[in-house]
């Protein structure tokens, strides 16, 4: 099985060819193809390649499929015995991407 561990928006993801994952929002248009060059680790047929910190010769080609909002995250602040309560929430943005291929 061929897989890689890449850096997308300062978070690490294990990706496999021809799969879909949700990552933090990437500011690109839907249908656009992007090359990711920050690959930490690459494994192919049992051979493991480690970067220091990144592998320079391996890139990952992805396609942006859609932009979605995640589940609501509630932020609640309270100070005891002061009558102070604040409830806020937000929905984080994610991008659904498809991993097209690994370029060696």
C-alpha cells in the first residue's frame, strides 16, 4: 500500500491515493488542482522514505472538490459568583479534497 504523511495548513495527514479527506479550508477554487510539496514520509511497497524535515523529490497532486462547514463548536465562559456568562459558537470551514497521485 502506498501512502504519505503530508503537511496541510500546519496539520499532518496520512493520505492514500484515490481517497477523499477533509482538511482545514484551502483558499482555492473548486475543481482546482494543487501540488503539495511538504511531504514528511512516503511509503511504497514496504520501502519507507523519511524527510529531514521534508522530502524534496516527492510531491502530491490533489483536487479540491468542495468547501463545507463543520459541526458547531460551543465556547462558554463563566466567572463564578460574578454573574458573568458568555456563550458563543462557530462552525469551522473545511475543504474536501481528493488525492489524485504521488509524483516522484
